[in-house]
């Protein structure tokens, strides 16, 4: 009798939103997963409040998109205000403008997301161990020995892993153990972050208000339910304790929030950093362990979710022996430039909106008026698309169609298959697939050796392909286009 080879678990270090999503993506690919966190309980404090529809593709493949939508709220857009809170420009999101069938931007309370991820981990039967800290890693041939210390007792034990994902946040232990370092892409920026609840809904527009005042840059936004977020840049020498009581009430008054309950007020240092090395052997980094971004384009968590969405299928391929370990080289090669582009964009947007001295104010006013007046530029300001992945072994951007589509996400279009309406992701399945034109209003999907013709309900896929002069696109398991022609 021959027995099946037993694959050791993939150890995911850190049960924050990125690690939890990674564990779900791996478990849904049939891999044994061990999720470790040194904390006994989730912190319960909100940080991220915004997620775009591209990052939602990762939550969808993790099986939690519908639950996420149930606890989040569409975000209406961005309103830029001057120091006296007069509107400089407004960029509204049109409902239904997104290409993935969801709002282009959603507002949410991070503990709600973490709670539903925990429930999904239970549902998928993922082994989660809290209060266990990873303290050492030793690489073997095709495996990694992970040394774990129990926080309560200090007792240590070793776990053999087929791969290790370091999703252990900004002060990552795994990053240090694999010899990687953060590289600065900008200066640190100190902000006061205030979470509020209001018994009576505040009379504010349901979008992000950005106060473009170099003297006191600030942001105010409704989150979800009765929750609101206010953030203000701290001045040199000032700390969070200086902005309490009447000082804080004065900053909140323009939004009608002076009487709202302050749930917490804390100082955060926002950094612009990306790691210089994403992998050693079978140990890989993702999430805040690999990058930290200023908050201006709301991409910290979004970047992390993209990291693990684009990594999970590669981990599955390597640990099951379907691909060699060199596939892991593509992780940093793809994620590094993408993360650096978004971190630099966030730093630039921050400077444009809140930087400069008094002299920058009239320039900003003139430029914003011009941008808001040109619909194409205004649409760009609210577009949720992130930069395409750079060319590489898994992104072939040759040819006109390849240049337009490879490295971007296939739209999550509505299709009708055998009379039932669904989304293209349901037809693409978990592997690589080919989407091709198949006559008027019809698209053929070849996945797992099987060809299925579907109706392109809104014409979105036909339009997407023909707009790039493509007849077909090869789509990777993470919904990224590998090649088109
Ligand atoms: C004020 C603020 C506002 C933000 N707003 C947004 C936003 O609107 N949109 C957005 O996309 N992002 C935003 N972000 C960023 C976002 O919150 C983070 O990018 C995201 O939470 C990081 O998730 P993570 O899972 O990578 O890390 P974390 O949530 O930090 O999780 C890491 C986990 O690893 C565990 N751990 C650490 N070391 C070990 C070890 N040695 N062994 C075992 N476990 C370990 C920790 O206990 C922790 O639970 C914001 C951040 C801040 C601070």
C-alpha cells in the first residue's frame, strides 16, 4: 500500500488581517496551515478604515467578501478643504463605476473585519494558536524549522513548516530573522488619530474630508454605523496630550463632531518604507512586515491583501511540488515595485494636499480647480486601479494587448453560464485560465482543461478585451492577467 506524502503545514506568523487572510487563502487551496500570534487576543483597536475594490478580490477568494460588505459602507469620494474649511475641490465616486461589481471604496471598522476573518478561520478548520511567539527559524532542505515560545510559560517547541509567511506587522520578527531591512522612501510623519462615535448621525457628507492646511493638516470621515475617524498632523514639539478637551473639540467643531464620544485618541507615526528583501528560501514576507505607507491613499492594508493574494497560489504550487522554489523569486520581484509605487504615490499625494508653506496655498487652489474641472482628471482622482505589475516571468507585457492588460486585474464581470448568472471569478476557478472572445456577447473560458462559453451580461469583458485590441487574456489564479494577445 502506498501512502500519500504528508505536507508539513505552512506556518503563517501573525494573525492580523493580512496573516488571517493568507491562512484562509492557503486553507482554501487545501493546504494544512498553522496560524500563530503572540497576542492572546486581537488588539480590538481600529487602524485601517478604507479598502478598495481590487483588494476585495483577495477577501472574495478568502470567502469573506459578502460578510465584509455587510459591515462596510460605500465611500462617496474625496472633498478637499482649505484652512477655513471652504471646499477647494470635490471628487465624487459614481455608484456602479467600479469594474469589480463592488463599490470602488468601502469604509469599515477594522475590528469588524478581524472578527469575521476569525469566524472564517474556524469555519475552514485552520489551526490558530494565540499567545505563541516565533523566536527563531532554521532552514532545512525543502522545509523550515520554526521555534515558537509560549508567552505565558516561556516554554519553547519546534514546528516543521513547508513554508513560512511573515505577516507579523511593522515590528516583524521574521523580517529580522531573514536578514531583511526596511528602506525609507520618505520622512516619518506624526499624526493624532481619533476614533469617535455619535449617538445622532453627524450632518456630514459620506466621503473623506481632507483639510489641505499646511499648518494643521487634518482628515475627517464617516466610517461605518455610528463611527467616525478624525486625524490631524501633529506640529513639531506637540503630542497627542496637547490635543485633548477644548483643543480637540475646536478641531472637531467644523464637522459638527465636537460632542461625539472619543473612543480613543492616540499618536501614530506614519512611515514610508519598503523592505529590501522579501524572501529567503521558503520564508516570505507580506503586509506591514514588508511595507509601511503614509495614509493618504488608504493602501496599507490593501497592499498587504494584494501581497498574500498574489503569494498564496505560489506557495501552494511550491509546497505541493508542482513548481520549484525559484517561483518564490517572483514574490519580491512583483510586490516590491508595486509597493514602492503606491508608497511613493501616498507620500506625493500627502505633500500635494498638505505640504508647502503659505505660498503653496494659492497654487494648490488653482491646480485643484483645474483638475476638478476636467472630468477625465477628476475620474482619475477617484479611480481605484493600482499600477500594473512589472514585466517578469509571470507577467508578459509584450505586444500592444500585453502592454495594456498584462499585470492588471481581469474585471469581475457578470456572466451567465448555463442559465445561471454569476461573476467571471466563479468560472475562472482556482487555477490559470484563458478568457477569449467567442462571438457577439459571448466569451469562452478555458480552465482546468475545460472550455465553457458564457454570456458576457454587461459586455464588460468584450469591451475590456477589444478596448485593448486583444482576443484573449491568460489569467493567473490571483486574477492578474499574465499575457494577452
Ligand atoms: C491610523 C492608521 C490608519 C490606517 N488606515 C488605513 C486605511 O484606511 N486603509 C488601509 O489599507 N490601511 C490603513 N492603515 C494600515 C493598516 O492598518 C495596516 O497596514 C494593517 O493593519 C496591517 O496588517 P498586518 O496584518 O500586516 O499587520 P498587523 O495587524 O500589525 O498584525 C501583525 C500581527 O503579528 C503578530 N506578531 C508580531 N510578531 C510576532 C511574532 N514574533 N510571533 C507571532 N506573532 C507575531 C502581532 O501580534 C499582530 O497580531 C492604517 C494604519 C494606521 C496606523
